[in-house]
C-alpha cells in the first residue's frame, strides 16, 4: 500500500518539476506610471543610504560597547 502511494507521489513530483523547468515564469513589466530615476538621483539616494547605514552601525557599536562596559564593571 505504501509503495503504491509513494510511487504516485514521486511521479506527481517529477511531473511538476518537469512542468516548472519547461515553463519559467513570465517577466512582469513594471507599470507604465512608474518613473525612472536619473543616475544623479540614484547616486544621491545611494549616498544617503550609505550615510544612514554608517550612522546606524556606529550607534549599534556604541550601544554594544556601553553594554559591555556596564557588564564588565558592575558588581
């Protein structure tokens, strides 16, 4: 009994895999009303994101250092 169901399950899995391989998902085009950013605007956004990432990293390191110092010197 188990072997019959296992064989059917394996066959279904193989058929599904074959279907997925031979029919890749279609490319979805972005809506027509989306705007394209110019390279200057994109560079500005990337600069802002980088500055924010550096600031957040520094804050996280400072917090970690303060917690470490508090843990080391508390009695």
